[in-house]
C-alpha cells in the first residue's frame, strides 16, 4: 500500500510540473512608447484641369483643314481648324456693298436737306418739305447702321470658319476628320490647360473642424499643404495647396467638398485622373506598436496585452494610421504597457507567460 501511495504522489507532482512548464512558456514581449508624429490620412480624389473646355463649331460647313494633332500643345490664338468659308466670305462682300449703298443714300439725303433748307429759309417752299427731307436723312442713317450691323455679323461668321485655341493647352481627341460635315455646335475637340491641376476630395464634418482648428494654430499655413498619391501608388513630386471648400455639408453623406491645387510640371497629371490626397496632422502622444503584434477578428484589430502578473489578455485597438511596419494608436492602449510581439496563434486568453523583452526596428 505505501508503494502505491508513493507512486500516485510522484505521478501527481509530475503532472503539476508539466502543467507549470506549459503555462509559463516564454514569449517575446515589447513595451510600448508614445511618440509625437505627423499623421497622414488619405482621401480619394478626382483630378481635373484648371481649364478644360470643349471646342465646338460655331458655323456650318465641312472641315477644310486640320492644323493640329491629338496630344499636341498649342498656344492661345493658334489656328486649329479651318472650315470652308466661301459662303461666309460672299456674305461679307454682300453686306459690305450694302453698307456702301446705304452710305450713298445717306449722303444724297443730307445734300437734299441742305438744298431744301436754303429754299425754306427763303420761303420758297414750306417748312413741311424741310421736315420731310430731314426724316429721309434719319431713315438713311438707320439703313447705314443696319448695313454695318449686317457687315459686322458677316465678318463674325467668317471668323467662325477659322477655329482657334481659346487658351494655351493640350489638344485631346479629334473625333471628326478632314472633310467631315459639321453643324453649329458640333464637337471638334477639347483642350486642357495642364500647367496646374485641381484635386477634389471630401472630408467629414469632424475632419473639417479639426482642419480649421489646425489652421488657427498654424502661423506658417503648413496645414494647407497636401500631398498626392497617384493611381500607381507612387507619391506625386510636388506638394499641393488647399484653396477652397464648399459652403454646405452634404446632408446625405455628411461630407464637405475640398479643392486643392497642384503644380503639374511635366504634365504628369491628366484631366479625369484619380489619386489620393494626403492630409497631414500633427499629433502628440500617439502609441506606436508592431504590425505583427496585431491580429484581426471580424474586421476588428486586437493585441495580447501582458499585465504585471505576466498574464495575457486580448485588447481591441483602433489604429489611426500605419507607418512602415507599425500601427499608430491614439486610444485603447497606453504608453508603457507590454504586448505580445509574436506568437498570437499559439497563446490563449488568460495564459501566464514568461516575458522575454525584445527590441524591434520601428523604421522598416
């Protein structure tokens, strides 16, 4: 009987030792610290030219000549298209001739007034005859004015046959080719000024108020400076400036439209493009923790926090930004706390561990 009791006691001790060994497994642990940093938050942006207009025909006819090609840079006033202008040239000649005829009639009427006035002054003819002659002068002058208006209109219509660039920019697609018949209003091409570009994006009401608060504290107006991430993920070389905001918050989305201007040296940005505007805000006492320490469950982020008794507990965190291989967290976890560096898949809630402090490269 004593032998059996001794065996049972030894077996129990062995089981407890094995359990203790399993419970106090060693895991790498990192201690968190607070930093002051600049947070960059991305906003989806639509890129548009400062000036992008459609060039449409203001006259009827067919395209007689095309002086430019798609993608070509043109100067303001440069000739782009020539429509057939014979009809408009004939109309101008006709209206010019009508001006000459009307002026001749007016001159004759003025001569007649002078002649009738002399006779009326000598009482050879009645005053009524003079009034009638003067009325004819007024009619002749009105005809001259009408003829000149018609001439001006004909000259304007003739100018419409020569389509010129309204400003300097890049020619886009030319849908109609040489010889195509066009009507008034037909689209000939579009032209874009790519020297500087607008980026439109939306911010929430809360973010708008934070931005306004940052502007009050920013004597150098650095809070107006923004960066742009292109569609390929690369950062655009030049910084932009927030120029204006809408005056009304969209009631359906709760957002406010913001416009930033970017210089476009090299014409990298194109009208109709997309990207992400990065708004930078300075923040104090943000906690930086390793990305590999974070695990996700049902779209929420968690870490294992190690307390003073070396017991682990799951903690929900809400990252405000990502920097390299780290998450930046403003709330939910405090500087000085310890978290599990790695091994999330092999540990369980409430387990007591043997912490092994590690250093990690925060700048990778």
